[in-house]
C-alpha cells in the first residue's frame, strides 16, 4: 500500500510540475515608467515647478501653497481650454498631491478661478502660471530595483 501511495504522489508531482509550460518563449509585457515627482510652489505672484522638464509618463505633483489665500491648481496642455487635472482649493501653508500621465508636449500649470461669488469666479488670477516641457516617453521600470 505504501508503494502505491508513493507512486501516486510521484505521478501527481510530475503532472503539477508540467503545468504552466507552453514550450517556447513567453511574451513579456514591458512595464510603464516609474512615476517622477515634481514640486510645485505657489506664492502671491507666481507658480514655479521643479524640474521644468521630464519625459512622458506618470508624474506626481507635490504642491505647496505659500500664498496669502486659498488657491486651486489646474494642469492643461499649452493653449488648451480644458484642464487635464486640477486640485480643490489649497489653504495657505497647505500641501496636496495630484498625479497626471503625460504625453509629449508643453503644458501650463495655473491657479484656477476661485471665489464665493460669480464676479470673483470670472476674474483672471494675478498669479503668473508655470510652463513645463514633456519630452519623449521615459524607459520602462522593468530594470529598476524595488519597483512593485
């Protein structure tokens, strides 16, 4: 009886060991680029971004509002009227994050309209926007250590 169980277990191990093998080369999907962090500083006169250029792919903006009032941020392609991403109003001395997956091109980061009345919402912001350049797509993260 023991030899029979050993034979069954051995046959089962051979069958399980062969599972998943299709023979030949398996296709591998390339991994997307790792996200790049960009810092955005907002004060009463301008928006500044560092670094001002990177390659296409995911970008995480870490925003700090150092102006004297709440400001909302909008990220859009240069010359476009609609925003790719925006934030809720950020309180003075407050921070937030926003993530965008960029394609190559030039983009504008502005403070968006905010206020309590319709008249305040129609006024243009006095804070000068920042420009960033997004170049060709970055390499995938498949060869980087400590990536999920």
